[in-house]
């Protein structure tokens, strides 16, 4: 469908909504909750064994999407959310952390490593329409004051500026990178208290903002951006204790259990062929010693505790909204920023120091600096191929739970929606919900990258079926283009600390309607389809300004 036709549908839907959008008090609130590095199958409602009763209840009241895409990594996803457009157009063609290793990308337009001045701003657009706008949690879109959330339209914002941090108060004197981070509130640098724990504090701060605004008479947009369950693995002791022994069976057994539950919950079809484990330098469970198994099981116990603790805090937020009578009139969306994370951050990005204590008894507590590794990440990505940082389904597929405000019909509670969507669709969806026209390529006379996403309201309300569409993306010289059920990808498991940014594309072709596990490469069987999708890829490269590997050009 052409962009012009989509805009006509958007305008028509907006006109239908206008009768109940007339008064500020009647307009719906918008609450976006984003987890960090959460795997597709970690939640109970998505087949996981982790206790997530509040998000499972949300899913039972609303809907779950099975094909909601994000970028392969965190800051590009956040830039797409904020701008409604491709990350290469708004400064996050690659992450700031990678630029020092990529001289050929430095200085290139769209590769600033932070959100740039070509980006539309979701909170600014909503603020202009009379919304109160709040944020609490991970920003990761730039550390300079010019990139502060306050400058992008948030009325109140408490943020972690960097991409990862200790979930406890940072250790004084530590040289570990995640112990040396910056927090900022409303444009001012702040220190966190001794009893700080990220998930609790981010929730507290957002509730504080909502309380202070309760009598304003304005609807709100709130973005709660948790750093859980991002490395380093930290959780309160009582939550960790709940999972003691749960993961002693190992990677393969837990993955098979999740596959069965995914089928039981109607998220995959009977006979779905799941991806096989990748060939990475990481051993299978039976190849580990007893001591190694104990350490690996403990890591996953802490990871599960982080997810359950996050869910409990989400429950606190929901209870507050219900107590104030604002829950029913709130659009609630829960997503992850990318697939499950298999990289060894501690070894490469933020190595240990003399203050680090990674002993078995201290894993999960302050001063530990561990991630759960590639094999557990593959469990999180069940049933898909590969993990975060790749353009395989396991890298870019996110759980997505949506509960519409009571004013909108969302169909049968608990339904599963298979429509293909992506994170840049959220901004135009919110604008359509509120009745704001697409701003095009200007904001207050200044040029902006036009919105590439489409409104998901027709799909969520069941008033329209999803149209076949073309999606394309790239990160770390890995690429994909999806047209209908066909997907052309160049994706591979990480094979080093720093991504190989000059690795040539190695295209594989999959029919996702038949093989979403990406197990059977059809490139040799359908060369004309490969050429067709390659042409779509070339158009995308030109449209958004992707700098391809030098060997590719």
C-alpha cells in the first residue's frame, strides 16, 4: 500500500475518533513500558516459566502480537520509537559505543551515535496536543545537554544516560564501566541514594510524576524504560531465592519446555520447526562440569528474578492507576527493545576490576558483573534463530502486549494478533489515537525526517486486517528486508568482541509463513525472489542513507 493511501486511512480513522476526543479529560492516557534485552519467550504469556502475573493479566485483558519487530540493539530501537522513522535517518545508524571501532562511519550523516536534530519527537508532539509527558529509566540517546530528554519535550524525566549500569548504587572507586554512569533529572545531573535499585526507583519516580500531575486535568504520556533484565545480572535476594534449582536441567530442557508452552498458548503452530543452536564457542549443558553448571544455573536464576521483580513493579504502577481511576482510560503497551542478549559485556565492554566479586555466592548482588551468556540467550529467543545484535528473528522480534483504553473496541480479550508491525509504528499510532495529523517533513518550519511507520489502531481494534508491507533494517553490517512472508537476511552469530563491520552480506532467503525459525535457506531455490528483495534492499539503502561494508560497495 502506498504512503498516500495509508495517510488517507489514518485520516479517516482519526475522523471516526474525533467525537470522543473533544475534551481533554476524555482523551486516553498512553503508557509505554519497555524492558531491556528481554527475550521473546521470557514472559509467562509468551511461553516462559518465569512468574509474570501482572503482564500475563494485561495480556489476558488485551492482545499479544507475534510479529512485532524492533532494531537489533537498544539505542536504535529507542530512536525509532521517539521519531517514528528509521534509525539511520535520525542519528543511530550505529551505536555510539561502536563508533570508535568504525572510522568509516565517523562523520557520516545519520551515524552521529545519538538522536539528531532531524528526528521528530514523540513527547514534543504529544505535549503540543495538551499532554503531560513523563519518562523514567534508560535514555541511551545521547549524553550531551542538547540531547537531554527535557529538550525533546518531556515535562519530567529521570534517566540513566548510558546504555547499561549496575542496578544498585554504583560502587565508589570502581573502574568497571557500568559502575561509572550518569543519572539526570530534568536536565540536572543527580546522584542516586545508597538504597537505590533501578527497577524499584524507576517505578517510584514515574508514580511520583503521575501523582504530582493528577489534578492537572490533562491526559498523560508516560514512558517507563527499565534497564532490567539487561546485564549486569542483579536482583533482590528474596526474588533470586524463588528460582533456586529451577534451571538445573539446563539450556536445552528449558528451551523445549518453552516450545511446548508457546504452542499451547497459540503463539506458534503445531509442528513449528524451531531454530537449532548456533555454532558459537559455547558448550552444551552436558559438556559442562558440575561447577560450571551450578554457575550457569545461578545466572539464569538471577535473570528470572530480575524479570519477576520487574513484573511486580509493573503491578505497583497498575495498582496506582486503578486506584486513581485512570487505568481503564489508558492505552498500555509493553515491549522489549531488542532480542535476548548473548554478548559477553563483562569481557569486552566493561571488564572486572579488583572490587568485582563474581563468586557463586555473590552473583546477582552488588559488585557482581556477569551476563548469562549465549546459550541462555538462545533460550530467551525461543523459538527463533540467533539473538540480539543480529537481523535474525531472534534479534529483532519482541513480545508486544497491548491493552486499549475502554473507549476502543479491542475484540476478544486475550487474542493473538499475527500482523507484522515495528517499533516506528508506535508514534503514528499514538498520533492517530490522539487525533494529531502526520507532521510530514517539517516541525515549526524546521526540516525533519518523515515518519515511516504506520498506525496500528486498525489492527488493534480489528477494524482492518494488516496490509502486506515491506520492512528493512540494518545494524553492524547485518541486514534484512521483509516483503510479505518473504525475508532476505544477512545475519550471523557474534564471532568476536567488536562486530565485523566490513563483513560482506551473505544473503539467505526464508518464507516466514512456513519457516519463521529460519531453518531452511531457499536462496538457491528461488533466485528471482532473491533478486527482487535485493532490489528492495537497494532502494532502502538509498532512502535512509545506509553506509554499507566497504567490500559490498
